[in-house]
């Protein structure tokens, strides 16, 4: 693959598959497997073991092969984009420090030529238009036993703004698509699940405002660069096609002739249709990336007009669930590319980390700086609070539920990705009487059921500055109130306690009875962070378990109390430890669990040997 003597990225998914195959980074599975639960369990096991990409060549009930685990490791993702990542990194560094272009122009002389690749290419035909099929002929992937039907899990959803149409103002997003089950008319309707703060919502609103059809093309496959572009947190007015062209190493070809909405020419599949303006249907349930089922809720319905596919089409897919899964790699790659520009977008902030093990949105860690008053002795967070508000005003970071932010000068060596070290840094310095800042009656992630209703909950900013004020406890020997048991230390300063099962009533007294049993002078306060859970041994077993349980099963305003709590001028604080109730509540979604029968089938597949046995 060359372009004027230079290597370039893949034009199609098949090119990528062949290259990975030649390099020994892909395994072909020739044994017939079922897209209903079985393929998903194989995928999860291969991801956990760090295995290769897998081409499922014989999919039961379907003529199309399926490709899993394409982005299963960061090393493989970097291999896939090895021709273009250096250029992307160079552009990101230039964006972070524009003066570098003037300081060393010779080092950046190629950038204008690379910029040409960001312009989408208008074409009159393409491989995608070779054949047509029905929705029912597509792979019917169901990932978890409670899923409400089959879903497209790596969709590239293309839309345009009714008032400002065109490729350069288009939106390409990854929004869940349900293609069977529920109340959808088979082969005629699919469910389009998109959440708040997504670009497609702006386009949908504009179409409704103008009273014109809202057309959607659901693309699957094509260059892997399109998949990454669809999940990149780009500025709202920047088309994802521009970033895709840069990462792919070529202009993205879009078929515009004789099409009501442009179609990506190199896609493997395209479901074309119009969103019904007067109809919504329950979409879901679906096992999602927080590790629970997102429940059935009314979402837009797409009336399917055509389903296109290219010759030799391959159906790429992923499986989500409790992290880490394959989508963890997306987060790592996005951080690698966007990390250098964070100080440019958020002045004073040097690093932000969405903790994958906590489900990404429930927990953000940030390193900021108190820069403006060097002549004063710093006694409380000041600019950190301004920076926290700026973070919560940035795109999908606005969905964060817990944001912990610290001052870089307090420990210049602190690594935002060292979750344990970061939490201990906070707990040594935080003042619970002052440093808890709640936002109530606000929006949280659509997939987070810790709040009272869909998209509704609260946020908590914890800002900590200054020298250490306490030593953190590492062993608990005290007494617990009746009904509470099995205290376990999760990490220094963090104690998990098993509590009674939460009753169906919203007025469960467990949290209040626990905090009212202690005073700020009691030894338990050597653990400034106490979490009430259903199973303390499980919670404390690993750091990943702790952050998953604590931050996905609690709504700050509803589930936080404290020892000797008080309210002063509408500010809430406590003189002793904070206590977070992370027990499962009746309104929470169910935890994802695999089907034992399917597990036994995959066990048998591994026992027979074959190309995947070492990863199963």
C-alpha cells in the first residue's frame, strides 16, 4: 500500500484483515458458532486473555463472516494505524503548542500535505452499492442473556444538519442500534439509541424544527479509522470525516450521486432509512459498559429503506460489559491522542483521566493548578473549582458523576492514571467540612441507573489542596453498628463495610443509622472514606472491584452521608468520615452475568483444541 512512495492506511476492512492475518495478529475460526450469546462469550474471553483479532468464518444462520476483537489491545490498535499515528501525534502536539510551528518549521513541513487528507472526497459510486439484503440477513448478535434482541455494536451513524447540510458539517457517531426483538417490525424498523450530549441530537432537532425527513445512514465496517473517528471527542462543529481521513491516510470517499444522503463508499454495510417523526418504541434491554443492563426506554425508530453491502462484506462487532472490555482500548487511544491538547482546551488543567474500571463517566480524576495567587499561603481550593467547572462543561466530560481534582504543585510526580495513589493523595489532604461541592437535580449518563430516573442524578466535585493533614488507616479494629459486618480495607484510608440489604422503600434507614452511630472522635475516622456495600470481601478484593462498586452504585446527593454532618449556608459537609452507600438499590439495573449453558459450550470448544483454545 503506497501513495507516492509513502505507506498509507487501509482503504477497507478486508485490507486490514489480510494484513493482520499475514502478521499473525488474527485467527480464523472455521468452526460454526452461534451469534446468539456464543460469539459474545468467545469475544469476552479472548479480550481478557489479550488474544488476537478473530474472524468467525461460519456464523450460524448468516452468510457474512464476523470480525471480533479488532481493537482488543492498544498494541494492535497502534499496529493498525502505524502508518498514520506519527502524523496525528505531530498535529496534536502542534495544536497544543502552536508556537512550535514557528520555532521549528522544517519539522512540520509535511503538515499541509497531510491536511489535504482531511477533506472528504465526493464520488459517484463505490463498493458499498454492489448488493442489497434485508435486516434479517445481517448477523444477529446478542451479547448477554437479558438483551432485548440483536444489536449492531460498532455502528457508524452518519447524519447531516437540515439547515447546514454537507460533508464538512456532518456527524458520524457510534450510537447503539437494535435490529431485532421488541416491538420493531421485522426487516422494516430498527431502534436508534442515542444519549444526551451527542451530535446526532442536534441534527434530529433541526430536522424536526424544519419539518423535513431526518435521514440516517448506519454504516458498518470500512477503514478502522472510521470506527475510531466515530468515538473521538471532537469539537461539535468538526466533522468526524476529517479526522478519519487523517487517521486513515487518505480522503474518505463518500458516494453522493443518486443518494438522498451520502454513503461511505468503502463501508461493508449500510442501513439507510428515515427516522419516524411521530413514533418511538422501547429499545433494550442491553448489557452495557457499566457492567449492568441498560433498561428498555423509548427511543427513535428508523424506518429502513435499503440495506446495502459490498462484495465479500465482513461484519465487525464488539461486546461491552463490565470493564475492561475491547472498548477500553478506545479510551486508551483517545487519551494518547488528545492528552497533549488538554492544557490548551482547559487552561490550568494538565491531565484528566476517565477511570475505565468505574465505567468511564462515573469517575473522573484531574490534576489542575492554583496559579493566580502565589503571594498567598494556599488554605483552600480556589482556581481548582473554576477548573472543575470547566471540565464539567466539556462535551461528554459533562456526564461525569464524581470529579476529584488536585493541585499539581502539591506533588508534581502524581500520575493521574495511578488511581490508588491519586485517591490516597486526595484523602490525605481533603477537608470534608469544606471540599465537597454538589450539583443536584442535574444530568448524568443515560446508562447510569444510580439516580432517580433516566438521565437524572447528581454530581460531586472533591477538590483537595495543600500539605497532608492526616495519616490514612490501614487496619480497622473497632466495633460496627448492629446489622453491619465484615469491615475490609480497600486501600489506605478506604474501608468497605457489608450492610443489610436495601429494602424496597426509598426511606431505608441503613445509611443514616450507620453514620449516627459514630462521632468525629471515634477511631473509624482514620478511614476518611467509608463505603457501605453488599459484599465487602468482593469490594476490597481488587482496586477495580472497589471503584466499580463504589462509583457505579451511588448517586452522590442521595447516597452520601457523613459522621457529624452539617449544613452551613446551604453548604453540606461533615466533621468525620464521609460514608457512601454503594449497596444495590431496588431501582438499580441488574448486574450482567453470563449464561452457564453458553459458558459450557465455549468450554467444550476450548477443550477440542483449535486456533482459539489457548485464549479460551
